């Protein structure tokens, strides 16, 4: 069965290469499926000039919709390629289309770890301070973020200290009461409780004021983070971030938990790390996929190794989470993390406090783990309903500025833990950056999602004078803002985005990896393509072009009837298929009966081929796309 049980999916397995969806104020990545998709309103208008056939009633039901591809298909050039020994020809074609040389293909398939290279700046200084603290029995506190990356990264360090025979405390701030990252009140409380060393995880690189306070309180602050560093760095005891200026380490795309793992490994030494490797690696795999960092180089090796450990010997809490979610141990993959496990771990911090998620990743008690997993299941169901409500309201507000270059909407009724998900849906809807702001009193917390052509963290830098604090990455960021400054921010960001796009609205596109003949679509092909796993950001499941395929048995599914399930006949075989966010195309697809389609292929537990229709259009769409590319 091909399904996204959460009804929203994470961008972790979307096809937006290089996404790193973490920011300030809203930092989770439990986003809507396919963050790169603009919905039919934007895509029809851009790709085919103008098509006024889209009519919605309260964004819940389609009235009229023509059958048309929602994105411009970028078709691969046909080249002669001799596949290296042991690599199937189609897999080699996909890798070549993604810029991987034939000499590198075997290493990529094997997910071999790259050379270690030089260490990150300050990591040895951090290790030296931690060893002194351990020797002097000083109190150490791990201070993490409330998303999967921060929670799993915090659990990684706590478990590393367990290997050294030390129980350290972990502190996760409350999203609603404290906000994102290091905060002064928490630092004062930790210092009063006797802490002497604070180790941040997945936060801190922008905490200039908080670092100064920590120093004045006698706290040695070790920052481990992976966010885009500001011009002025905090004056911490140590700042470990592969993105900071002057850092010569090789792995620049690590998640926050990945940075924490590098610190833990140097702290434990190779023998100590080997004894904890399996448990630490599965935590980092959860974080790396959920945080939507590119699954290339070191991240690919970390996730491959972590998934192997998770399926072979899962942590007590991970086992409970997997079983409660209805997954099968031994078959958990990156997609399952992105769409199933990640949303449940994130739900705790979105609805209330992330403590239960952290406890789940730290417990060794099976009964406690079952209770915690059940609680997260309930919170995730509540999160889904809240998401539907906020998305509906945000879409209505977005209609007030149909020609905006960046969608900015705000409301006091929206929970801060949900606005990131709504921002992702608005990107899908309009094909432009989106900002959703939760207002609480006289302050708002905003979450941004973007498109590949606009580095949203840099765009926020140009709005710095209007923001209380901000940070993030190219595709996702967050900020805090005074309520009275929201109108000025809306105008400023609109101008910044327009300028960065050169006054030209981008065309949503889908890069096709290869065209295949109908008879090639078999369970063997699905197994061959599985060698490309783990798939996600930077390494999506291959997009394969099929021409002139029959579709039938089409029906709407999902809580809002916004997805399609259908049968698709390819050559001699018929398969089940899903098309997410295409529910309004049911009648048009039924009338057409035959389409050109771009699909991804997976293999189910019983060997059945599973298809996802990533985009489709009338027969002849592929030829038209090729012609338009030549003309362009």
C-alpha cells in the first residue's frame, strides 16, 4: 500500500534538492508533501499562459479543473552510457543525470562514508572543556531545540555521556512559553541550579545576547548548531558549526544532530563510540531525514547506517514508536521517517511540550515507551486537525493579495507550532515564498517556507531592522516580530523577493531522471531502484516518464478528498497508484482515460510495485515539454 498516513508528508522525501528546513520561531520540517509544487492555479497560469478554469469553494472542493501538467518537465538528454559493473543500466542513467561520475557510482550506491578530513572549528576545544567538567564533576546540561533534530541530537549527547558513566540533564524549551533557542530566563535558572557547562544542540548560532549572559553567569556555553551563521557570532566558550566562516571541515550539510554526533564521537573516542554506534546512528538518521538536509555524502552514509541499526536493533522508544505507527521493523526506510515517525516526534513540541518525545528516545523501559508512543499518536492526531484549520484560514487570507511576490498572513488564532505546515501549503498553492505568523499579544512568531530561487534566510537579513530575531536556511526560516511591524515587513519582503527574482515569476518545474518503456516497469526494476535509498532531499526517488498510459478506477481519498487513488495500466501490467494534492483532477483524469505521467516507483512489503504520480497531463504532454525546452 502506498500511503502517507499523516495526510501531509514531510518535505524530507519531496524532490526539492538541498532543502534545509530549520528556522527560528518555527523550526520543524513536518511540512506538506512536495514543497516544490505550486498548485494548479499558479502552474496553469504560468505553464500554459492562462487558464481560468480553476474554481474552489472555500478551498475544499473543486468545481472545474482541466487536465494539465502542473509543472514544466525538464526532460533528460539521451546519452550513450556504459553502466559500471554491478550497477543496473537505469540506475546508472539516473545517477549520471544527477551529475555523478561513473567512477563515483559504486561508492554512492554503497553509501560509503567519505574521509573524515579536518575537524570542525572549536570541536576539540569543546571536548577538552567537557572532559575537564567530567573530571571535576561539574554539572553539564544539554540544551536542545524542540523539533526532531534538536530532540534526537540532545538524546545523542545524553546517551554519549551515559557511555562515560555520567547522567547529564537535558533541557528542551517550551515553544509557546519560551520560544526557539537559548533564552535568558532558562540560562539564569540553569545557572542557579548549579550548571557550569551548557551544550546547545541545533540552536545558538544567533544567540549573541544569550551567550554574553551565560558568560556573566559563569556558564561555559558550548554551541553546536548547523544554521546559517549571522555576521556577528556569539562569544561562546566554543562554537561548533560547519557553516561558520573559516571552518575547513568537509561536511557542511550536516543536521544539528549530525554536528552533535561529531562532538560525541570525539568525546567518546573510537572504542567508546563503537560501543554506542548503533543507538547514536539511528537517532541521527531520524534527525537527518526529518530535518530535510541533503542525503548526499556524509548524510547519506549516516542515514543508511542509522536505518540499518534501527531495523536491526531499535532503541526501546523507537521500537514502540514504529509499532504504534503500524510500520514493520526490518522495512523502515527514509520515507517512513519523513512521513510517519518524524511527524509523531514533532507533534509533541507543536502541540505543547517536546519533553515526551525526548523521554521516548531516552527510555529503556518498554512499558513507559508504549505509553509515550501512544501519547504522541494522540498529539499527532490533534496536530493534523489543527493543521487543517490553520491551512484553511491561511489560504483565505492569502487570497487578499493574489499578486504578491511573497505570501504573508498572520492571525492571533493560529498556534505557533502549526504555522510552518501552513506556510508549506501556501508555497504549494502559489509557487512563491510564504510566511505564516502566529500572533501572541504584541509579538508574532513567523515561519517561512521558500522556493529554490529565493534564499529565505538571506531575504530575512534584508528585513533585520524590522525583526526581533531571525534565522534559518535557504528554504525555511523563522523569526519573531513586533505586531505593529508586520505590515512594513510584508511590504519589505515582497520587494526583496521581487528583486531577488529579477522581476520574473518562477516556473514550477519537475526534473525527469529517465524515460522508460512500459514493459520495464516490474518488481525487479523497483528493487534495482531501491539501491538509491535512502532517498529524500538532494537524492529524491527517481522521476520516470511514462507515455500514453491508461488510468481508471479513479477516486478521491483523504480527509479533504484532496488526493487521488487510481489504477494505471503500463504495458502488460496494471498497478495501484496515488496522486497527492490532485483530488480536484478526478473528473478531468476520468474523462481523459489516457495520460503522460511522471512517476516514482517503490516496492511494497510483498514485492508489489507501488507508483506515485508526481505529475501528469494529456497524451502529448512530454512531446510538448521537449519542444518548449528546445524553443527556449
